[in-house]
C-alpha cells in the first residue's frame, strides 16, 4: 500500500497548472509538480478574507504540504486548472480548504519567484482576491493545520518579528493588500 506522501506526490503529478508568460498569456499546461521542479511560470491565485471586525483570516498550511508546510499564510492559495476561470477556481479552493464560500473581488496581481529548501520553486503570476466572511469555518485537515483572525497591525508586526513563520508569497502580497486596505472603504 502506498504511503500518504506517495499519494500526495502522485496527486500533484496528475494535477495540471496553466503555464503563462510575464503578461499572463497562456502558453501551455504542465503537471503541477513538474512546473515546480522546473520553475516554470504558471497562473495562481491568493485569497484574502476579512471578518466584519476588519481582521484578516490566516491559515497555517498542513504539515504534509509539498512546500511551505506549517507556515502561516492568507486564507487560501492555489492554481486554476486548465480551462477553469480564475475566480471560479479561487471560490472552489476556498470551499475545499476552509469549508465556506463568499463573494470574491479581484484587487490586483503580481509575479514572484521563490525557491524552497526541497528544491522546488514557485514562479507564479498571482491573482489576488478579497472577500468578507464571519461565519463557520470547517478546515480540511489535509490542507490546513490551524487558522485564526488577526488585525492588519498584528500581522505586520509578526511579519517583522517572526518572518520565518510566513510563506514567501504572503510577505510580498501582504504589503500590497495593506496598501489596498488603507486606501479602500469597500470592506
């Protein structure tokens, strides 16, 4: 019988991501793990959720994740499947990871490249969505170890005092979301 890690690796080998250029134009598709092994640029999304108090939802990635395991990050991050609308993909993954749905709005996009200790690289064109939610959260334990809500100032402080506890993309996206938050009256 295969180990859990072998099953997870097999799943990531079967799942495909959308390859893109620096303008987010599709240039093909590739198995997810191969894209991370070859540092191929691919389309991704990050979802940031705020409750009615204005606090941001953070999740701690499950310990079995293929990279950034156990690190804290925004509510949800993933990749759309070939042929899948990016906003629909973000809504799907939010439901799969945290067990709820809420309307999402895209606020910006950015690119980043980060190499991890295990030799994998994220090279992503990342679309950032925000939403509001204060209801019940039912995390998928295969995806999420823990979750909490924190104020923007609390998060900013811990990013400085304990940067190693957060994902690479969260460091980049948080500053942009913080700027958007300071300029916005939408939430």
